[in-house]
């Protein structure tokens, strides 16, 4: 068994079923060995999308996503996808080929110090020096990626190490890393402090982030909210923690959140922040969440607690374990006046859009699409105006809402949707993007066709980089610079080139009939929606 065989054997033992990637000379031994395996290889068309696709699969399955690319530009292209996963705490194992060990540091063809370049975007990285270390490294990589605060792990494997023979192969049964001991269970004393504060609070609020979903704690959080009548708001990454129309859910907070959600957060006297960073997109004034209120910050990563706002009660641990401990407590609390107040805010503070009737209204379209989607469908939003409209108007029932929140990476939706669909072929998966982000990943239509991945794609077309144009509208008094993308291709021709059905939607009156056609079968479909070039997210 050589090093490449060992890598493939380890992936099999970890239950990996798909690897997303792009070959090159430095990773060829691995891709030769994987031919002898039942692991399916998915050839993407540009390397960063290998990480995005692996991310989509990881988020739907809860397992570690895997991608493998070659050295030099293959590895550096992958960096954006790795950084995207790191920002959203998505578990990935990223394998890169590398030049021969004895040539490292010689600046030879397609050499790149990828472990150094990726240092700030990974939980951990390995440069493999001995083929006999491969089983231990792979085992550790999957463990590190999937425990504690999840995230990507990079394994850089020189081509000579892939070809080297192992003296013996033994896959470890467990991992014991002296320097990595993530905390899972919350401290009992801190939990009791939270309960005491909850009993005193008149206006408690749960602020849920993406960490709730990553820990598999959505059901536990919902039960806790329903049992003790505690309202919930979410970050962008926390969308879907509660069904959108759940009576105890008051929407997304932040710059582009619901006004009544932000007001609820500001007026609460006990804010239980769980699985969320105090990041500027959700909390642009950290002092507000510590002023005149008790702040409880629950996170599996102790580095996040107190980083941007000092909590009254820090609580390190996994959200699922902590909410299970909360449920065991006897809590005497009553918040009906607070709930009635928030219901009043929700009824009276709704924003009213005045869309141009000559185009498709994104709000109406997204609401109707959401209502017509299968209840457990997966909606993947890209980045830009389409993302903000999707956050505001998509209705999550039993399904998932995926997007790039922390990094805000354009071009995320199509490859992530591919990975999500391959992760669970029974789920309906729809990618929604703008015409700018579509052009960043439209090459993956070839992947969709080659590997028969039935993903449906909606493209909002306004011939602008809409979010940047809107920023220039407000901040530069309509001095538009480098945002006109009217040279975009004809999408009907693009769809025809890839043998994918296409439909163009130009007016609101056409929405119902268009959705009938779009959703009729579980097959790939490209729908172009013409929206007002001057439309605003607010």
C-alpha cells in the first residue's frame, strides 16, 4: 500500500462517499488510487467550487465534506472556498497535492506554501512528511474538523509521499491530541446562573446563530422556547433554527434584519446568545447588547466569548448539550406581556415595498417560490441583493436555508447546491443568485450535466452588481463605478449549450405559471427573472 492508497482507505473508513476536486500531476497518485474505490469523484470546473460543493454536502448531511485538488494554482484557487467554510464553521477536509518533498522551498513548477497561505483560514493544517503518518493524520483531521467549533482542516501531501510505500497500515480507533480538548458539556454552576436570571427576567430573548444548526440543537432550542415561552431572533446563519412562521420567532437581526427583531434585541433585559459571534453584520454596536441587560453568551469556542462584547454569564459548551441540561431544570417564569409587545411590533413595523410593476418583484417571487417548494426543500442563496431578499422573504418550514454569511462569497450558491443535492438526493434543492454571482460559477453547469445533479437555479437579472450599486446610490449619490454588467451572456443560449431547460420570467403575472413549469419535475432547470435595475433591498 502506498500513501495514495492509504489516503483513500482512510476516507473509506470515515464513510466518505464523494470527493469534489480537480486533478493535476501532484495529486494524480491519489486520483489513480481512488479508481479502485467506491468513492465517487465529482469533477468541478474551478477549484474554489470544490470547497463550496463539499460545504453544501456537509451542511445537509452533518458529515465532513471532502475535496482534493493539485498543487500551486489548484491549491491557491481552493483558498477562497476554505476561507468561506472557515468563516461559517463548516467541517471540511481539504487535500492538496504538493511537489516532491526534496524540492520544497526551491520555487519549482507549481509549488506553493499552501499550509502557510491557509494558516488563518483553517482549524489545523498538515504537511505530510512520512507516508506512515497518513492514517493518524487523516483520523485527526476528521476529528478536528467535526468537533468543537467545526471548520476546515488542510492536508498537504507531496507527490513522493503519495507514491511511497507504508511499512504497515493501521487506522486509529480514537484520537487523543494533547493540545486539542474541546469543551462539550456546559459548566453546571454557569447553567444554574442562567436559570436564576431567566426566572428574574421580564423580557428574555434567545439570539440564535449558525452554531445551533451545526450542533444539531434546533429541536432542543425550539422545545426550550416553546416550553418556557421565550421569543427567538436569529442571525443570517441562524435562519431555519426556527420555522419562519413559528409564533415565537421574530426574524433576523442586523443591518438587513427585521426592524421588530432589532427592537426586540434592544429592549430585552436578558439576551441569551447561542452559537453566534458578535459580528458587525448582526450587531454593529456591541455596547447595545450589554447595556441595561444581562448577556448570556453560549458558544463551543471559548475564543468567541467576550471577543467583541463582555457577557454577564459566559457559558462554554455545545448548544445541544446545554439545552438538554436546561430542559432538566425547574424554571418558574412568565413572559406573556413581553410576547404581546413583540407581536404588536411585528404587526406594526412591517416594511412596505413599492416595487416597479414593469418587472418581477423579488419579494413576491421568493414568497411564492417558498410556498410552492417542498416543505423539507433546501434553499441556497448566493451573495448580493438576492441574499438579502432571500433572508427577508424565504419561508423556512422543515427545510434548510444555506448561504455564505461570514465571508459573503459570490458564486457560492450553485456549487453548494450541487453538494447539498448529492448529500441527499431525496431533497429538492434550489439555488438563487444574481446575474453577477451566476457568472462566477456558471461553469458548474457542466458539472451538473456530467454528473446528473438535478439542481434548479434562479437568476435575478438586473445587469448590475446590485448590492454595490445600491451602496453607491446611498453613499456616493448615484456615482456608479464598475457595477454595470450589461455585457452578461444570454442565459437562454447558456442553458441550451448545457442542455438544461430554460424559462424567462418578466412580470409578476407570469409567476404562477412559471413556477408550475420550474417545479414540475425533479430535474435541472434555469429560470431567469427580470428585476428592476434600480430596485433596493429596503
